[in-house]
């Protein structure tokens, strides 16, 4: 018989590693913000709101680049800007838009695995596709017989994006939009109900043209303003790619120093102008793809590495955190009026989520109480009243429902008004802090 002590150590440690591995991947770090009460997007706490602390730090700074100059920071610009660390100026000039009213061509670049549902593209964007202004480049990641497929299915969406940049380098539309295959995602913009189709429909090709590179996510959390510290010694569970980045950096960018901070809104969805893509030699994309083919990192980690370097590749700046309100207004035509009003809308949104959560808990507790009564009756008795039941406050549910309804109405009104205001090109320029004169378009 095999005694316990004779089991080879290798097997034990192998099993332990496997267990840790399973444990690790069963708890996605993405769920951490929710778990610690930050809500689905980013999280001012109730205390922060009450204290009047600027909960959305970028808004009042107005534009990207403010953080680059410590002297430009003023009290009230937001807590996160107290220690501006990185230069965010991109060496690229502002792109030149077409005359007002011109059409732009676009292409939606999407990686698709077998079984993933991309029908939303035809169903929701059929009219834009039919007009010929928008085409798609859907990379079938695991189907080598498909017309568009990568040379190897490795590195998740990074492989699709780089393959597109290489395959279509000589045949680019005005704007290329890089997105995941799913229609809804927690990381999509809240005002569009997290719907990719609405984001594509409302995306301003003019903004993409001007900026060259535009992160499709307007919300800062997670990723901004101060996310990755590639030189960090400490290893953080939710940012495991941090130390890997430092190791990868030298291979990816042998000519560039490792920046102290890498920051941009998360999740690897962005748009690029033709001009910006062409500002980078095709060979660059080929060598990045070669790194991806070569690396021993898992798909999960190699994908993560790129999540915080796309902005470096396309803007040469490690820091890319444009104002949220400017992103919404200039980028999608959702203009709340100014940064404070934008701020206020998301405060309502925060309160709404709190109430919805509380109502959910109230119902759970009410059900538990009802069940306990039911059980007591089934056993021929009554609840003695001494059971330690968590009885919800009578009437609180009705109050919550009324508040939720009020908030929803108020938010609906403000949202509609924001879309209306966004039709005005002057307003878009104003909220983005850029000059505008009569006759200018978006
Ligand atoms: C833009 O496209 C629309 C729809 O395809 C078309 O009706 C319109 O004439 C185009 N505008 C210009 C300026 O080409």
C-alpha cells in the first residue's frame, strides 16, 4: 500500500498549483469592484458623495493633458490630480476633419470565437452597413477555413486587432473601430445601456479623426488615472499583469524606458483614424504580433498586457485619460451641459443603483420571513417571535420603489436632454474645450 508520505512531492505541489489556479480563475478580478461595493462602474461611496469630495476627478479639469502640468492643477480639480505623475502630451498633431456634413467610412473590427453571437451587428446596424459607410472585419479566431482568420488563435482580441492592422493597412476606412464580439458588456458606456451597437451608432468619426486614437470607454474606472505601475514590486491580485508588463516591456519597446505609470480606461475597445494607423509603420504591428505569437504568457495575460499599452502604441503617451464628460459629449453627442451636470447625472445613477440593491435585499429578507412563518405553520405552530429573523422595515419597499421611479424619470429626462444638446456642434466643442466657429461641424 502507498503510504501518505511516499506520495511524490511533485504530485502534491502539482495538485496545489492546479487548485490555486482553479480558485484564482473562478473569481474574476472584474467582480471585485462590485464585491467591495463600488457598483458596476466606479465607485464613489455614499460618504464621498456626502463629503462633497469630487467623486469624478477628471471632469472639472476639462481636457486631457491637464495632469501633465503640476502647475495647472488647482484646488478642486480633483483628488486624483494632486500628484500628477506623467506627461500625457501626445506628439501627434490634431487630425483634420472633413467639411461639416461630410460622411465618413468606418469598419468594425471584431474577434469572434465559434459560438459567439455577433448577429447584433446586422440586426442593429443594418442600415449603416447597407449605406456602405460601414463595413465589418470579423476575425474568426478558431476557424482557419473562414475568410478572415488569424495565423494563430493566441492572445485573445490582440491577435485580431493586430491582424487587421496588418491585413488592411493599405485599405483602411476613415475610422476603424475595435470591439469585442458581445453586444452588451459591463465595460460599455452606461448612458448607452452598455450596448455596443448604440456606441457604434453614436460614435463621432470627427472626434476619432481629431484625436487619432479614442478609447471607446468614457468611464475612468478601472484604468485611470493612475493604474499600472510597471516597476511596482508589490504584486496585486487584481493587477497581476503589472509585473509581467515590466518584463514584457523591454521586449515590446526596446527603445523606450519603462514608464512609471500606464493608464487608460480599461478593456481594449478603441477607434483609430486612418491617419494615426499610417503614422505607425506596418512593420511595427508585425513585430508586435510576432511577440504575441512567441510569448509564453497565457492568452489572459498577454491580452491584459496590451490592454494598458494600446494608448502607448497609438499616442506614444503612457497616460490617456480624457475627461469623461468630454468623451461622452464630443465622442458620442451626449452633452449634459457641463462637467458638474455630468457629475450630477452619475450621482443619480449611483443613488439609483443603491436603492435597487436595497430593494433587492428587502425582498430577500421578506421572503425569508414569509418562509419561516410557512414552516412554523406546517409544523402546527406559530413563530414565537424569538427567532432571530431579520425582519425588513414595513413600508420601506414602497418608499424605495417610489424613489426609484422618481430617479428613473429624472435620469430619463436628463438623458434625453443630453442627446438633444449633443446635436449642437458648438456645444460639443465647448464641453471638449476646443475652439469652434460658425460653419464648423462636429
Ligand atoms: C452621406 O450619406 C447619406 C446616406 O448614405 C447620403 O444620403 C448623403 O447624401 C451623404 N452625404 C454626403 C455629403 O455625401
